[in-house]
């Protein structure tokens, strides 16, 4: 692997540049297995802290929206939300960082920390499902 020298002019831009480089790297990875392995390894690294572990909320990663409605923990992880939304965890993280979703938020401390409110997430998913159903029947 070749090395690249970079002069850092604005240290606050480092997270943004890192995210852009990650997206560029994913675009370059054409094989699905390579992309999935990379995303899984990054997700494991980001969820090492006990605060973000799925076991803390007693919610497994394969929970459905209906099961979530029954269990109703105060908050859910990015991994659980991504699984239910059928998107990547990074998609959810980026959406929360950019205030694209009404069900949670992301805060930059030393690194990004995400919070997803279960009640708001369930409400959002039901509204999205109703909107899709409406558009299909239209």
C-alpha cells in the first residue's frame, strides 16, 4: 500500500474527510463480500464501548419492528435501526449526523455518538410504511 502525505490545514475537517474517503473506498470495492466485510469490521470497532452494545438493551440485532413495539426499550442502537430499515448502519449514522431523521440525533464529542428514541423510530417507520402503501395503491 502506498503512503500519502497530507498537510492538515483545518483539524475540524478530519472527520468529514475521513467519511468522504470511506465512501470513496466503498465505491471502489466492487465485490460485495469485500464491502460487507469492511462494513462489519468498522461497525464492530464503533460498537466496542459498553454504552453501544446490543446486549445492554436486551435487543438482538435481528429484531423486527413488531417485536420492537412489544419490547419498547427507551432507545435502540444504530445496528437495530439499520436492520429494520433495511439499510447499512453507516447510512443511519450519516442520516443522524445530518439531521435527516426525526427519530434521533448524533452528537460529536471525541467521536460521534448516536441516540435513537424507540417511540419516535416506531412512529417514523409506521408513517413510512403507510406512505409506501398509499403510493402503491394510488
